[in-house]
């Protein structure tokens, strides 16, 4: 099929490549504008633009949501279908219906209708889901509410971070998208309405979400930190300053102590009491400093068992 591709994040890259290598033709690509990065403020394109240029596919980069001009360009390109993956902009009816089939499909990083929204992987990890997955759905006005063509599950490991899980989901999603587009091309695709009674939401994350409290359970803190890695991360506000939590391990313990009490300083890290259980801080990052082991942080602050972190 000839398709218009909407994508900006690296999560979308495997799908663009997989569709092209499966024999489907990207005839235009829509992606976010180049952004300035680093001290030099040099403009950098999205990974989707880089791949499109490598394949000599025309690229459109509207500053905001695509409008009439982009819809007309999609129609003129001869696209039969719109394919959306981690694009980051709302699609109007005119744009999502601009291809000749009259609709677009989207790859979403959850098992819809669970975790509709901007941060499904983070919410799935934080909630302690045993499995997550990907879904391909029809794009509608309501976010992630369209009929679902297909889904595929992926188990969540006990040490998975959001970054690692997204990488695996992006590859799984690319495989699933190829299957769905193949079925559309063959005239065999069927989509099923979502069960609205099972909807949960995964709203956009912010930097403020990184602030944690040791009053929470060790298991919840571990899940949240992994869910927020690499961004926005997890941090504690201590008297000694903000402390980023890069890697932790939840522990079951019978030892008591108010949340924040240091139970042990071991070879790898600091074990602190939480609202339920204990948390071993294996790798931390004090404000303005590089990451270090929990043991190195304890040595620097001259902490001992019984102290309050």
C-alpha cells in the first residue's frame, strides 16, 4: 500500500522501516520540526525525518497540528492509508481522512482500552501490570478511542524500565503494524469497538511527577522509579538537597523504623525503611553531581545505620 506516515519519536522508527521493507510505500512523512539541542543550539531533525530523507520520501514539518495544506499534500501524494506512530500532534478529521481509503490507523503502546493516553508504558509499569502490549486502532477524534484491528501482549519483567520496555514494544508494534496493513491491503481487516467500561487513562507525565515519598511502599517506589526511567526520573527532597534515585531494589524486612530511617549500609547501597518494606538505594544522583553508588553517597555524607536519610 501507499501510505502517509505520521511520527516523531524514535518509538516510531521501527514501524516506518518495517512497512517499507515489507513492500509498502511511504509516499509522504509528517514529523515535528527540527529542534535545537546542546550548547551550540544546533538544529536536529527527528529520527523519522532522517529515515525519510534517506529513502527520498517527501517530508512535511508543520509547527503545530497539521491542517488543510498538509491534508491536500497527503491526498496529492496518492496515499491510500495514514499510519500514525508517536507523532505528538492531534489530527483533524480532514487530515486523518485525507488518504484515499478515508481513514488512518495508529500504533499505541498498551492493550487498549487499558491505558489510553500519552504515557501508557509508564502507567502500566507503575500499576504493577504483569503484561502490557501494543494495539493498532483506527484514529478518531477522541484519543485512543478508535476500533482496534489487532493487539499483541508482552510480559513485563521485574527489572524493566520504561525505556527498555518501550524499545521492545516498538519492535513488537512494527511487526503488528505490518500484519494489519497487509490485512487492509488484502481487504480482510476487521476492527472491533473498545469496551468503554474497561478504559483507564495514562495522562502526560511532568517533571513534578518525579518527586517521591518514602511513606509509599518499597514495591510501589521501585515500580514508579522504573516507570519514570529515563524521564522524568525519581527523586527525594532531603535536607541535604535533592537526591535522584537511578536504581533501587525493594526488600522484604521485619526490621522497623520510620520511613527514611537507614537500616543498613551495605557493600552496594543504603537500605532505608519505607511505608511498607525497605528500599535498597543502589545508584543515586545528588543534585549537581554525577550518578554514584548508594554506598559512595553514604560515605560522602558519613551516614550510619539508625540515621535518617
